[in-house]
């Protein structure tokens, strides 16, 4: 009764403590201001606290005006109308707020839709100061719980995209075997070729952490991926009571603490074999118009070959964007114990995992400038892909081209950063992976053409190379 009454009388124009509201408002909210605002000069203006500009609108110009911004702690909007003003505070972190405000003037009337959009992540000033121009590598505690539960679930037991080898895997099986009848597993029985549930569960666990052995949802990340981008109801979040119960009954926190030395060693090996700072610097030299402030590598020793990248952005106190890219990838254990590989070969092969995630941040925005050409060329899928690999998960011409381009750009990075013998070995392995396993059947020709184009202007950025490789692609049709 209290919540509905508060909504009805538009409580959001009254200042409440954010912590209180976060407890009672676990979803996006909407409301209408109870009275019409009158302006004698046929206009009103909007000022958001995170922007320096004041935005004017005509009242008689349209029936509805729509203007909003992403939410953030302490954010508010001021609506100026005539000689008066009202202030609207955002206090529903991380969910959205929407308000309809009626305005009138001697010449007409309008409805202003003020919205504060949901916030997938909000970085504090302290976080930004600590992590600007920095690379983090982590095995988060709640994230590892999600990977363990998925591995033990009916879907995980059938899956072939997990790392089911090594001493750690065997330890997980032994330790958690007594808890396999827990009801959480009944909720995780999906088709193994449907990765949406896997990502929804695995990635969104990243938004939680353990505090006093209890799973809490308190940022800086609130949502990673999934269908419900309004109320952030991820699969992990829906199963949270069961997750907590499983963690309690299995003493998961103790399991994680006991394995902390192993996790720390895996992190050191991941950092050694994935020199992200080096890749980052090379990419921003080759794509000078695109910049990121922070990279984070999140992994589990149980992940196999299923990786993803998610990007987050938050406004700083100075009004600039802090952009962070988070990559969910495999751990160094997937390399096995192949003694025939040199350490440089291992670094090159393992670096490809994260590089081909990172460089989507740079390749994809440039590709969009050539969408008409790409759609025309790569709509002929039979030229570029065949069945039997993973190409079915890349349904559009743009997605197919970007897979070609991101993996070929990795080969350019290899040429610049490894000795010729090692580079040749890594590039041949990449070409074989793309053609024989993934079924991007023209990748070798595409890659060798891109290498020739790059070597003609080595040292320059890669932006001019896009129309040139697309010209070659057109000749293959």
C-alpha cells in the first residue's frame, strides 16, 4: 500500500535516501506529475546535473517531447518553465525512472517525457582514479560459483564447451558431488547449443559478490547481458535464493578460500600469456579514433572455448566518459601441458583468445561505416562460410565480416610482435582454426590479402585498409 500510494502522489519529486529506495524499488518506475506547469513564454528548458548545457524546447511545437539520460548516483534534472522551476531527482539505481510532465502556454501544450535510463554499471571516482589506463585480471568469487554450478548442472554435464580436464576440474567434481541433488540444478537444464541461457547465467553472476558469506548485488556492475534490459532480471538473479542456499550447504566460500593460492597462480599465468596492455596499445595505435580507459579480464579455469566481451561507460565528475571493456575468457589451463610448444608459441596462441575479443571494440565501429558494401558482399554466405562450424551463430553479413576481420587483424598484430618463425607458426594455426574448425572457408585467402595490404603501408593505421580489403572481397563474388 505504501509503495503504490507513494507512486501515485509522485514521491520522486521528494528527496529520499537512495539506500531506502533501493530496498523497496526493485524495478523501473513510472509516474505522472500531478499538476500542469504553465509558462507564459511558450517554452521550457531542461538542465541535467551532469551536463553543462541547458536544453530549450517549444511548448507549442509538438504534442510530446522526449529527453533523458542514463541514471547515476546524485543525478537530477531541473525543468525551467516561465519564472518557475522544479527539480526531479534520480534515486532508483540501477533501474530506470520515467516521468510524464504536462506543460501549457498561451499557444499550446505538450507532454514532456523525462527519463533516467537504467544503469548497467556505475563507476565511482575512486574506481576511475585507480583503474584508468589499467588492466585487471580476476577470478571473481561469485563468478566462479556460477561456473561451478553450470559445470555440475545437467546442461554443463552434456556441454562440450567447458574445460573438463586437469586437477582443478577433478577437485570440483569430488568436492561438490554430495550436493548434486540440490534443487538449483533442476533449473539449469537447457539445450547445450543454446548459448543465451549460458551467457545470461554466467555473465550476470559477475554483478554479485560475497559479503559475510552472503551474495550481494551492490555494483559497480548491475547487468551484463540478457533480454530484460529494463528490470535487469537475469537468470542468475532469478535463481539467487537457490544459489545462496547451495553456497551455504556446500560451504562454497571455504572452498574458494582454500583454492585461493591456485587462483592467484592462474591469474599470474593469465597475465603472462595474455599481455593485454601490449595488445591495447597496438590497437589504439592502429585505430587512433577509438579509445578505452580500462580493460578487465574475467576468467574461470572451467571455461572452454566460449568467450564474450561487454562494454561499460560512466560519466566522470568532469563530464567525460570512462569506458571499460570486460572480457569473459578461458583460463591458461585450456593450453594443457603440450611440451612441444615453446613459451612464445603458447603466448601467441593464448593471446588470440583475448585479442580477438578486444579488437571487436575497434573493428566493429569502423565496419559500420561500410555497412552497405559489407551487406552486399557477405550476404552471399555460401562464398564465405559453410556448415559444421560455429558460423550459424553469426547471422548477419556484418557479423561474418567482423569475424573475418578481427581474426585477420590479430595476424597483423602477430607479425609486428613475434619473430618470423613464431609468427608464421601462429598465423598458420589461426588460418587452420578459422577454415577447418570454424568453417570461415575463405579466411586464408582473406588473411593473406590483408597481410599484403598491410605490408605495403606498414606502420600506418588500419582505417584506410577497410575499403581496400572490401574491394578484394567483391572480386571473390
